[in-house]
C-alpha cells in the first residue's frame, strides 16, 4: 500500500464508504492519514450523580426511573427521561431520537455518558450515549480519536480505516534534515503520524503534534521563499499615474477617510506609480473601510487605461462587491463598466462576459476564483485585488501573467495578525495596517455569560427579530460526533426551532456544504428570508448583513480571541445597535476572565496580541484560528513559537543551499514539490 493509492485499497472500504469519505475531501490513503483527529475522547469511570456539580462530560451508571416521554412538535421530537442512582437523580434529554422511548426500559441499568448542561430547571444530561456496562468497561481509560464526519460515516469506521492504513503502509523516509530535528526536539515523522491518531497519553500526543505542526509551517515557508525567487520584484508594466477621478470620488464621499485609510492609499499609490509591481497586504480591522480603499485603487487603474479585478471567496460576497462598486460609480457619475463573473453563471452568460472582458468593454471584473479558472482573456489587466480567504499567491500570479502581463496585487484581510507573525507568513508582501474605525460606527455591546443565560438570550433574540432584525448563532461543530463538549449546528438549529415561535425561521450553515448550498443559505439570510442563522465559523468571512444585530457564540472558550473578534464583526454593520453574547460552555471562571478581554476592547490588533500571549499548548483542542492561510493542524497563535522557529530554519537551509541540491536536502526538495502539487490540486493557495 502506498500513500497515493485510492482509499478502497484499505481492507473494509468499498465504493459506498469511499463515496462518504470523498465528501470530506478524502480519496487517497495519504489524504486519510493527514485527516487528523479534531479531538480525543478519554473514557473515565462512572461517577455518582450527586457528585456532578456543574457542566461537563460525565458518565453515570443509572437506572431509568420511569418510562421515557416523547414531546413532538412540527419540527422536532424530544425524548426526556429521569435517571437515578443511589446518590440522586438527573434528567436526560435527546432530540430527534424517538426510538429511545421504546428501547430504554424502566428499571433498566445503563451507562449514560455525555454532556451535562445547566438550564432553567438545573443540571440535565443532553443527548447522552447509552451503553451496556461491559461495553463501557472495554473503553475505560482509552484515548479515542474523534474525527470530522459526514452523515452516514461513523467515527468507528473512520478510526478503523486509519488503523488499517497505518498497519499496511511502509516506513516513509524522514525528509527533515537531522540537524533541524535535533535543534527543535522533534519526533521522527513515522512515529508522529501514528501517535497523532492513536496516542498513548497526552505527552505522546503533544510530542507528535509538535512535529506535524512544524512540518506544515516549515514546508509552507520554504515553498513560499523558493517560489518567491529570492525576493526579486518584477518591473512595473502598469504604471498607474492618473488619480484625478479617485481624488474626486474621495471628496464626494459622504464621510471623510480615516488617517489609516489615507496612509494605506498613499502607500498603494506609491507602489502603483513606482518601478516595481505592487504586492501588498492590507490588514484592516473589521469595519475599517478596506472596500472603499480598494474602490479608489481600482478607479485609478481604470483611469490610467487598465482593467481591474476583485476576487472574493464566495459568490454571495462577489455579488455584494459587484453591486457596491457598480452603485458607487453610477452615483458619482463614473462611466466604468463593472462585470460579474462566477462559476454558477450559465455558459452563455460566461461567454458574453468573457467577450466584454477580452474587448476591454469591461473595466472592472468582480468574481470568485472563476476570474483565473475560467477561460478568461484580459485586455489589459493592471490590478488584482483579493478579498480575504483567497490568498493570492505566486501560482495565481503565474496563471494571470499567462493571460497577458503581471498585474499589481493587493490582498485584503480582516484577520488581525500581530506584525511579527504577519512578516513571516507574508514575506512576499508589503504590509499596510488599517487600525482605525469610522467615527460614526456604533460599537457592539458585549457580554460574557454561562449556559444558564441561554433562555434570556433566546428571549432577547426573539425581541430583536420582532423589531425586524436578525441574529447569528455560532457553534464550534457541524454535527454531533464522539462526545465533544462543543455545541453543533445541526442539533442546535433543531433545538432553536423547538424554542422559537413558528414565525421565526431558523436555518443552519457549515463548511461541509457545497459552495452552491453555502451561497444559497447566505443569500436567504442576507435577503431576510432566514431570521436566525446557526453556523460554524464559515461566516467569519461573509456577506454584509446590516440588519443582523445579534451574534451569540456558543462555547466561546474554545475559540481564539482574534477569531471571536472577527466573528463579532459580522454584526454592527448597520445603523442599529448590535450585541454579541459570548457563552462560556465550560463554566470555568478562568476562561471567563480571558473572554472579558473582548468586553474591554474592540481593537482587533490589541486583541490579537493578547491572544498571542494567552494561547499555548493547552489550547490545542480549541477551534483553530482561521483566516487567509490554510493549515490542517497548525494554529498561528497557539503555535507562534514553532512558526518563528520554522521560519528561522527555512531561512538557514536556503542560505546554505538555495537550490536544495545538497544530498541531505534532496528528499526535502521532493517533499516540497509534492506538497506544492497537492496544495494546487486541492485548491489551496500559496
């Protein structure tokens, strides 16, 4: 068995199961092995009911005190039961599992294991697993990996497939030079891969994870440095020296640009008029006004005789940018033609759009990755701006240069990253920081609460919806899997439908949906069709919904502070007062104090710097900080020290062997080439 073999080469994986794995992006043995657990479940002995004093994961050996009851509404069926042992009793609730009412026999003794929450009636078991005593004892003290799943694929099947693959795979040659492993205290690669899936204990898990995180950062940085070509900037073939229309547009705006916006615009102008092509990143805090800066740069490019392109991560956001730019130019009498190009357009629509682009009838082209993936030929593309997730790297620039010249590149991000890390991660880009907010924007009102506040929060959301507004609820997980303490969007949405009046429309959104599904869900929310959107962090980079005034984040303690700040930025975009409710699901007062930092500041860069100080190895089971860069296991905040070490080691390797031609680096070069190919094939950018 080899890493490139199809997953069906693993014993027990047929075409039907392979189709389920494919939904998770897993088609080969190598992709399966690199699908690391998102959590680990350690089964501990059952405890007396009376010893449970607060929320958490527990197991109890208890009797079903009475016949379970089923309460059904149009959208959800709720099963409730009373569990009892010698020390006391505890309520239990399950959603959409009506068969339990018949299988749980009064007087029967079972092991119930799961999450205990606190609601208005007190402590209650929510959705506990039901196991026989001997079944549970076989799992005691075992550290079980918990994988990301999809409907029809169980955690047991996933773990079994990984174990079978690891057993059959031959030993892989370690690609890291020995001196790096010794200097950084890193595990051998084969050991790390096996231990990350099935660690004996936490010490072994952390040792394995350190190696895999280092590998990911090291390969990324080394690849970036190699592709960058020793930092040489290409000659500016699109000198943008006409800014009269941009100045007029700026003066006609109903507000004044902030000092940070003016400084950033000045840096952009200097780049675009200079001898070398612009490669610049704008790090602008949530709501700092990056879009108008982009519009002014595009105005100058068009006035100077060139085309401009704006690339967004989703079709919904691309359409929003299209409407914003077209409306802005029309309002101020600029006769620029703005063209929309997305993957979901019909063949005829694409063909006609491409004809207008090729003939320069279109001045500014707004779209998704279709801008570089479709058969587009540009007449004179001088400026490309990418918004958030699509990190516009060297590969994409090569694709565009084949279409007619090397354009200026501007990357916009609302992800606050401390400058020390940004310099490492974006070594090929100059950095502008926009850290001021427009004066008239109302700051979001925040609160940090425990799970007992949920009922009040629901009433508050209902009140805001009656006033004509909308709300987000953020959960850390897509659906129930294993016994993680995190809320999941599927069950949560069902629960909310049972709590809210029928007139309140609740829907959910998560990253495993197809792009078309995600766009439709966001479109429904943006148009007001959906009142409450229950989502994972996929909305942190999304369409503006000025009507959304409430953001409720469940299990906020599991997220990084910088990511919480970015999520909070989804509200507060309209004229009405907005609110963010951070729910600490752990009941840990120390984590409450950490979350209070968000109460004290709306400055994303301050929050990011505090996040950097507070995050550490103990946070590896939280939600990874996401943003522009796509890492499967590393987190730039939790693993900041490793990131810096990987950058130093990559620099040393290239100083001593720029072509990676030395004997000790040849295997490393092969690994880098393979990594680049895999990222390109998976759609990940570099």
